[in-house]
C-alpha cells in the first residue's frame, strides 16, 4: 500500500483535528497508523467520517473524480503549504472546483462573522470583499448564513476567487438553503473539506473547520460578531497560529458588533474600514509561515518560487507597455478569468506584473 | 507691582499659546515681560485679548468677582497642576462656577467630537458620559454643537461634574444657541477660559483652547469625527502631551466615524464601548504628569496630598459601615452634591473611601 492511499484511507477513518494524530503519522507513517486505527476498531461509530479499506481507495477516488472531486495530501503540489504549520494539520483535503488551492491560498483572507448579521454588516462585507477580491485576494469563508454568505457572494459578484471550507463533505450542501451558492462556488472557485464526501456536519466538526479557515489564510477579518459567536473561535484560532486578525468597527449600540468592538478594545485585532486598509495589512505579513510570499522589492529572504506553467501562460498574456484587462488575459492565456486573477495577484507580489491604469502590465 | 497682578495684566495683553511666552515669563518674571510687551506696543491690535494697565487690575478683579468670575494663576491652590507640563501653559485662567477646578481636573476626561454628529454619536455620548460622570469623572468639553453639547448635557443629567473650556471670555456665550447650557454649566460646574472676559472667539483661539482641553484631562475620548475635524486636533494634542486617547468605534459606512475609525486603524487610540471600559483605561493612567494621582493600594511613588478642608468634610460625612448616597453626603457635609462626587472620586483613588452596595463608605 503506497503512502498516499494509506493517508487517504486514514483520513476517512479519523475525525479532523484528532489530537496527536498528525504527530503519530509523522512518526510512524500513515500505513502503520491506519493499521493501528483499524485494528483498534477506531473511534466510536457515528463519529467517524467513513471507514474504507485501503484496497477500495482507488475505486473511491475514481468515483469522486467523476463527480468532480479531487483529494489532496501534503505531498501534492496543490496542497497549501501553510496548512503544514497549524496544530493538527489535515491528513487530506477534498476539493471541488477549478481554483488551484495552493495558488488561491497564497494570497487569501478569511472573511467570517455572525450568522445573524445586520444590514450594516452585510453592506460592510460587500464593500470590503469587493475591494479585496477585485484586486486578486482570495476570499475564504464557511458558507454559513449571514457574513459568510455575503463574503462569498461579493467575491463572486466582482469575478474574484472564493473558497468555501465546509464542516461536512464537499458533496453535501450545508446549510441546505445555500445549495445554489455552493454550486456556484464549486463552478468558479473551490469547495474544500478535510472530511470525505458524505460526512455529515456534526457540531464538533465546525471547530475543526474553523482552524482550517484560519490556517489556510494570511489573516482573518471578522465583520460582525456578538460577544459569544463562532466567528470569535475562528478569530482566536487565527491569533493562536500567528495570523493577522482584523475586524470591522461597528456601532457600540449594536449587539452584532459587541464581540468585534471588544477585540478592538483589547487591542488583539486591527481595525479596517475598507478593502484597501485590509489589503495593506495583509500584504505587510511576511515570514509568518513557510508559505510567506515576498512582496515586490521587499527585503524578504524567501526566494520567489519558479513560475508554474499556468503562471507563465498568464505572464505571457501580458504586454510590457499598456495594461490588459483580466478578461483579455483570460482570452489570450486560455485560462479562466478567476484563475488569471489569482495568478496576477501573486505575480504582482513577486514584482513580475504591475497594475496599470487600465488593467495589468508586465514588469522588467 | 506684585507677580500675580503682573501675570494677570500680561495674560490680558498676549494671545493664548504665544510661542516662547511662558518660557520668557519663567526666565524674567511676569512684570519684566509685561513691561516689554507694553513698551513694544504688543501684538497687532484686534488680536490681543485686551490691554489693561497693571494698576487697573485690582478694580478689574473686583468687577469680575461681582459677576461671579475668578482668576487663577499657577501659584493659586485651585490652579490645575497638570497644566504646567503642557507646551505654552496658560498664564492665567478665568473661571465661572462652583467646581474647584484643581479637584475637578484631577479625575477628568475630555469628551469631544464632531459638531455635525449623527443620532448614533449623540446616543453613544450620552451613554458613555453617563457612565463616567455618574462615577465621579469630570467631563471636560468645548460647549460646541454636536458631541460637545451632548457630553455636557449627559453629565449634568446624571448630576455629574462638567467643565466647559471656551475660546472666548467666560462672560460670552459661544455658540449663542448654547447660552442656556453655558449658564447651567456655570451654575453647577465650571466655565473656563485663558482669555479675559470680553474676548471674542477668533479662529486661532480654538486651537489654543483645544490644547487646554487635552491638557486639563487625563485622557481624551473622541466620539465621532470625520477625517478633517477639529476634534482630531484635540486628539493630536492629547497624544503630543502624553495623555491617553480613546475613541468610540462607529459604522465604517458613516462619514462621521471616518476619522475615529482611522485612529483605531492606525492604533494610536484605544477603542471604548462604554463608560466602564473608558474608566478602566483612565484609572490605569499613572505618573504621566506631575499631577498623577496614586490609585488605591497602587505602587505609585507620588504621595497622597494632605486632604483639603472640603475633602475632610466629605470624608467626615461617611460611615465606616454601610454606604451613603451622594445626596446624603451632600446633606451631611453641607456641600453641593457635584462637589461631593468630585471629592469622592479622588478620595477613592487615594484609598480613603470605597464604593459600597448602596453608595459610598469610608475605608480603614
């Protein structure tokens, strides 16, 4: 049994974020740990995502592939490297959608908040996300009601990249009312889970999911959250793993902003009022994780990785004089516009491209 | 000619905040500087508060006393000592009202903001000021439209102490529409100016006035301010002289909160959502100026000053067991309730009194 197969079978047999599991896998290898788990009977039935014997993994992967679902393990090129430095990193990720997850996550921000948001929170989310997604930042959220949905929708509306991280399998729609939204994200962005398809959204899985949202991104923006709110759990995770925490100030008379304003009072979060302020803070984050991207002309010691074939196609679709719109770049490169936008953002950070008056142009 | 007379005559002959003036007075003495100013013809006519020859000062003071106006110079007991460590400290202060300015300023906070405030700003001011003024904090502001007026009114409404610092003489009402408000402040709190009675509210005098508001207080709270706002000038003054700066978060969609939210984004101000949060920050300020008051049981090296006769009367009106209300303390001490409240706040800081379930009680 190869490592990849063992790892995928193991990911089907244990709960996300099981304490000590990642360490054990690093020590003994996935095959030995899988053997151990299967022999011990594994965690109690009902809590386990799904049991599968290693020899059935290839057939499962083939079935999933027909449904447009791929699986990523840490050694895969598309696996986001910044997930390796969070506590209990995922054993595997299931992904639906055209976005390259590693590329999308390099320049990404989590936008989360209250499910019971106010019209103010929805409006603020729309404006700030439009500013971020429109300039190449990938918007990562949890597809929940309220702020999460507003964030995904605003990103889609400006043709930006968005990633929904679920607490259930990527083949299920949770909440049900967001089935159409999740289909659209799967068509244009990416729907991600560390649970195998078919897994139900059990309560404890949301906490594990929140650590993934915080870990995938450079920073977390909380738009609205009451004093006791799931969004604050994601905020705490972001702080714990050294990501930047940002909040949108709100009226002190609004319960929906009481948790976010408290984070400001305690000086653990930075206040941001628009996409530009958020982008500036996110761009300033360097070296906080192995995936840190050097900024153009910056003093980063992380060397720019070699360009991928896709990135090269995007670069070749640009001219040195005169800007080209994202649509033009998409047509010339033969890549979807959203993929082009993600690459343009990263190419900009590396100093390869620059924003011109009317679109993008190549540097140097 | 005695020093006090010379200083008062000099204060009538020069503009507040004239660069180098305070230094010159410290070096040569007020009489010599006054002689110099009068001989040189002084600043251009129209800009000078009012010229008076030293021999007329006693008659002027008598006239003012009949109008309920007193004048304070730095050597007077009632002169707030923290004004001595600001740049260009005032030569003299004119005061109308029953509050002892030194006592009131020891535990005081500036509450300022936009003249064109929103209903949200007015509501937030009301709630936060009620929390502060109701627990013995003196509310200092500028009697302008908007946040200033809301701050004074809320302090008066809860029977708290409030001080209006004007950019004109204390005998004038500016703005005119606030004549009744200023009369009430003069009846129950204090109206203060470093300009002699009769001085007009000229444009440059507002900047000098703002430094006084920031300098008199332990900290400045800005409730609402647009990006270009006079309240931000006061905020900058507070920072320059090492006072704590606090702001009330507001909707990012509101122009009236754009300046305050910017201060949060830049991390130069602390966010506060209610009176309790503001009081905790203010109470934590120690040793930032020579007037710093040691907190009860704190490690301050500033020794508690001997009790004034008034403070002694307030202390004697309390019992060691069982709380007494401010009204009860007022009745027993024969002092106005607002004066009692100001003393109680300072006595609490020194550890002489403690807040009980129903009022105040004596310690030790």
